[in-house]
C-alpha cells in the first residue's frame, strides 16, 4: 500500500492538520445532559448521516491521507445500522466511537459485541465516581448503567475508553477515585480522557464551562448532515439553532472539498495553538 | 421578511468573517455566507462582472438596472437606482431604464440605444437573439465590450433571482434615498 499523496496527506504528516476526521452520525439521544454541546435529547432533530455517507467519508479520508476516524452524536447506538457501518469503516481507518454507555443490554449489547476489533474503541462518558454527582449532569441511573456496561463490553473483547467531562481543574485530585475505578476495569490511564466543559450548546445557555474560540478547539475535520465544521466542538446547537461560526462548507462529499477548506482556514494558525484549554 | 437566516458577524462562518469585519456587508453576503464555499467564488465573479470594466460604470449600470427591471427584482432595482444616480445617470434615464418612461426620449445617442437593445435581447427574452440586434450593437461597440456586458447581464440575472427567491430586504437607507429622489 503506497502512502497517500497530496496537500492533505502532507499536512497530516507534518502535523499542520490533525489526522482524525470526526463524524456526527446523528443528533438525537436517549439522554439530555446539562452540558450537552448539541442540545441532544430524545426529541432533538435527528440530523442523521446515512451509512453510505459515513462509509464514503471513511474511504475518502484514508485516500486523502487522514489517519483515524471518530464517531459522535447524539447517541450513535440509537441507529440500528451503526455496528455494521462501523465494521465497514474500520476497513479503511481505525476509529473511536463516542457513546453514553447506557444502551448495552439485550440485543443491543450483542450487536455492540461485534465491534470487538483492534481498530475500534468505544469511548464512554462517565463524569464522577459518585453516582449522585455523575447523574446530576447526565440523568438518573446513568452511573449504574455505565458501570454495568463497561465490564460487559470488556468481557466481550470490545476496547473501551472513558471520557470524563469536568467543570473543575483537569488535574484535580478529586478525580483520583474515578481514575481508580476506571483502572479497576483494566482500562489504561491513557485511555481515560479528562476534558473541560466547553461553553457552547446547552452549556452556553446554562453558563457552564470554558469559553472557546476557533484556536482553542482542535482543528479536526468534522462531518455532519448539515455540513463540515472546524472541530468536533464546531457543530453545536443553541436554542435549537445550529451554530454556524465554525462551519467550513455545506459540501461533505467529496471529502476533499471540506478538507481543503479546513486546510485553508488553519493557514497562519501556529501549530499547537489549540492545546491551551485541554479541549479534546 | 427574508426566507433564510441572514448571518451576522457572530454567526458567520470562519471563512466568511472577512466580509463582516467592516460592518454589515448587506443581505446578499449575509445569505450567501450560509454556504461558505460559494461565498468567495460568487463574489469573485459578481464583483468584477458588475464593476466598471472596459465599458465604464454608466454602461454597466444600464446593464444592471435594465436587467433587474426586466427580471422584476425589486431588491436590485432599488439598490441600483441609487448606484445609477451616484454614477451620474439622471432621474429621467433611471425611469426609462426601469421601464417607466420611453427609452427613446431618455437616450438619444445611437451607441447607447444599440447597447440597450443588446441588453434587452439578453435579459428580456428567451431563445436566439436576432442578427440585426447583434449587428447594430457591433456597429458601435467592440466584441470584448459586448462580451463584457453579456457577463454583467448574466451576473445580474443571478443576483436578481437570488434576491427575489430569498426575499432579500432593501435596506432602510436605500428606501429613504429613493423616497427623497422621488424614485421609490
Ligand atoms: S452529552 Fe452525549 S449523552 Fe449527553 S445528551 Fe448530549 S449527546 Fe446525549
């Protein structure tokens, strides 16, 4: 297999452009977390990508020289066709699949078990080792559902990462018991991501989190049904309106169109300028 | 009421920000910004197509105002009535180009009449353009000038349908000016 050629591949290789392409598979969710960037809830507009679009993004991302994929939402596992599409996508690039970890029971668990693949990691949100604190932001019984789901997935050979979103300092000792809980599942420390609440979407309406402008947000290409955005924190929703300030293009395929627009947009921005707030 | 959201400095995409940094860029840019990959190319085309060019601003405003009148675009008629006055057309000429009075009375020069005939044939009709219209225009104007005006008419027709279809609003300043000039 020859290495990808062209300006995108060069920019990924020299670190100008992050290697990961994000996809918002859908915007609706079975939860309605207090800091949700996309105002997701069971009643949200779905804004779904199709399986064919997601697979095409994966294929073209590889051809252009990107090195990884990420899928987020909304709650991707609400889409019945998702596991099969993900298995096709990973033929092209490794991927991380963000989800809330609350749907892995019965048939859905067995469908998710198909994702036991070295190129696929499920990134599950868990914000505190204290059920009450966690559930205050993420909804009733969230903690118990997640702590039941993670071992079930691991038993089935599925790779799991944990993401913690916090209003406090990212290195706070208050997070140590949560880190210990995650470690007790056998999840490596590097696979436990701690990140701040970003003040966009519902978090902005409620005055939560850190203010972020484009240069604070990792400049990863992010594909949604509404267009392509600067970063996975770009296509947020506030008061029912999709934020357009970080919109790159309405065209999503061919992927070269938004990829080149992103490359043009980051021109002149110093490398690593997005690292200051720890947003990832 | 416009049919689409008109973006502003806060909501405009990154690549469109440059057009908002000097204040409100007007509803055409504010509507186009919702498809940012088209904004630069569209303005890159429309700007030179409507600019002075080789034929000069007077002829360009003939093309823009006349085309807008033939296409029934109130947004562009309003905007280019004021531009036409600014570049020196008289109220009488503006009214004639807007189709409100006879062209023959307002324009006496054969070259200008021939150019208006070319504009009318491009913007006010469909199908083939008669040879005599072209021949009359060529008798007074170089090929490149007629090509340039054809581009201006085409760009204006794009703006006419864009502004009309999306119901873009005329700015209060333009409406005030039109009232003051008796051309509203
Ligand atoms: S933060 Fe995630 S889990 Fe919570 S409502 Fe939003 S999409 Fe759903």
